[in-house]
C-alpha cells in the first residue's frame, strides 16, 4: 500500500500548448493549465509535456510547486518535435514511475499517450474537452483510426459533457471507466463586476444597451444567425449595440453599423470585463459534431459573472438551461433569437446555476487517478 501512495504522487500530463486562441504557458489559460495546476496543489507531482504548433522554442521550467512543464515545437520548421517529446516523456517515466498518464487536447497528444501507455504499462486517462472528431486534424489520413485506438486503449475516458460521454462509449473497451468532468472557471477572475467600470475599461458606451459574444466568430458557432438577428433587433430598438470579441472570419462578415463594436481578441482577464459590461450575452452554437458535444467555456464564464444570456438549444446547453426556456433559442432560427434578445433586454433573466471551480474538477480527476490503483 505504501508503494501505491508514492506512485499516486506522480503523473504525466499531455496537452497541446495553444488552444482556444490562447497559449497555455504564456496566458496561463483554461482547462489545459488549470487542471494540472490544481492537481499539483492537491499533492500530486505533475510532469506536463506539450507540443507547440507555433514556433516558441524549447521550454522546460517548474511552473509551480509540484508542476513541471516541457514544451517542444512541432511544425514544418521543426518536424522532429513529435519524437523529441516522446523521448522526453520516456525519460521522465523512468525517473518518476508515474501512476497514470493523462492525455488531452487533440488526437496527436492522445496518440502519444496511448504509445507511452503501451510501452510502459502505465494506465491512460483520455480527457476529452471536445469531440476531437470535429477538428480539422481528424480529416487527415488515419487520424480517426488513431483517435479511436487511443480511446480503446484508455483505462479511463473523461468527457466534458454527458452527450460526449454517451457518444464515445462505442469506441471504448468494455472495462473502460467513462466519467464526465465539465469545464469550470477561475472564480478569482470570472465573477460579478461593476458594469460601468467594466465598460470604461473596454471603452464601451456607458449608457447604451449592449449585447454581444466573445470567442470564435465563425460559421460553426452560428455567428451568422446572431448577425442576422441583430439586424431585426436594431430595426425594433435602434439603441441596442452589438459588441464582439474574438477571432473574426472572412466567411461571415460582421454587420456594418455604427452600433457594432469589435474589440479584437481580448486578454483572458479582460473577457470577465467584457461579460460584465453587457446587458445580455449570447452563446451561439450549431447542431454539429462540435456543437452537440461541447460544453461551452463562455457559458461557464457568463453564468459565473451572473449576467443574462441567450444560448442555442444545442447539446448540453438544452439541459443546462432546462429551467430557463426564455434563455434558449432553436439552432438557426433568426427570428426566435431576435425575439429572445428583445425579451431579455426588456425583462432580463439571470439563470441561477452553480458553476464548478477548477479545484472542484481537479478533485474529480484525482479520484479517477486513485481509482486506477484500487
């Protein structure tokens, strides 16, 4: 038993360095950063390994007590990064004798996790924060086969949503443990803040009615439906302003109007000011292989800021807002979205839904790690 306790103090964590438009190490952002950080705070020694698809250079530092991180580049200029990272991981395995490997973020990192797990006989936990089959990488030859093989070889599969857990079960072995670990927020950042102060920080009009969304402003987020609905809203209430933040798409041009404000890609902490500045936040999604299985990070952040919202009735959002039908609209229904926006402006509803912290979710992950040694 003493040996098991020692082994439980060490794990390998694999994830890509860039996701959701952020750099995990530069921005200290999101699930890929918060999960290993909280695991290290719980007493586990975490050795993180990342591939950077942008040229960032070799990185090896102790991020915090019990949290060590190695990052290497993998791109056209650095094609050997894949094998370099595996070599680094195998060296660490020899040193720390980890109790588990957690692989997440995309098919390549799951594949590395599966390979190291097979070679070293260390249990693999695949953490799916999205349906990776919806990513562009899955269209490359053999990628879906590699992905499903990794899931089949996993001892545990953690999924970001219940719909995703019900979907991937067909790829998992009969004795695989499948659990749901939703997204969470940093409660020190995402919390209610003074509205006027938030608007001032972002140079937004203080007296206007502001609606908006942040994140990928692309077709697979149903952003075109929001743009079309805004035109209807504007015709009925010309005082409503649309505020947008995130990476824009040439395929879905923004509405051209003096009441439209584009803030570009905001720094992580500024997103909290963004949501607190709004009278109404929008969470558009499409009923696609991505939308129906995701757990939108922005929804967690909006709810933690205690702001009114309207979201597509897709996947987990339908269940999450089941007691708040006035906050849901049918995917692709422009007129319904416009109606919901106008109603929420006139009679706002703020859903009372508790949002997990990353400490909560890392505790669930720790239980999964411990279950592998029982």
